[in-house]
C-alpha cells in the first residue's frame, strides 16, 4: 500500500488569523500598560505636591511653637511673631497673599518669599487664634486650600493643622 502523507503545516488563513489575534492582544495589553503609567505619574505628582504642602505647614507649626508676641491681622491672612534665631529675637511673618495666591514667609523684614512649589496654587488660607489669656497658651489653627494642575486636571487639597505656642500669654 502506498500511503500519501499529508504535509503538516498551517494554511495562510490560519497564520493570518493567529497573527491578528496576537496583535490585538499585544495592543490591548500595551494600552493598559500606558494608562497605568499615566495614572502613576499623576499619583506621584499629587503625592509630591501634598508632601510639599504638609512639609511647609510642619515648618510653620515648628516656628509658631517656638514664637512669642503674636500679632494676627484682622482678616486672618497674616501672622507675625518674634522667633529666636541666630542668638536674637527676630520678627517672622507668614502671609497668605491673595494677590499672588501664595503662602509667603518673611524674616527680618527682608521681603516675602514663597514657601510652596510654584505648581501649587493657594485658593484660600487663614490663621485662627484661640485662647491666649495670661494663664494659657495661644492655639493657632492654620487652614489652607490649594490646588494643583496635573495633565490639565485641577486637583484640590484642603489641609488644616493646630499649633500651640510654648510661651504662656503673649
């Protein structure tokens, strides 16, 4: 008997169909990967902005804790006090500047400079003072509303902290 063996191979149609399915799978996986990378970049940008805001509020809280002779403006936008630095008491001021929409600091009346990253825009900010009679400490509440624009979308931040001065009375 003469048996003819059929050649074992794929037809052109089978190869084209399998390559097409493979390409669609690769394209879908790459799109998922690209969207994950974009989301991660946005998350890191927001995390960096939040860290910048929180670090600066912690710096403010630290200096307020060590200050004395507090003077809060009537609109709650500026807080000035004496701060011990370089072996002497110096005037230190923090100000929410509505014109430039920024949080600024001034030491020794040397002019104000920004505390926050330029990408962070302050929307609202206010200092509140509680207590402060001759036998109690001042308690200051700092409220900050900011926003960051990442990839064309604005993300809001609302941060609040309370700080007690270590000096009694003034």
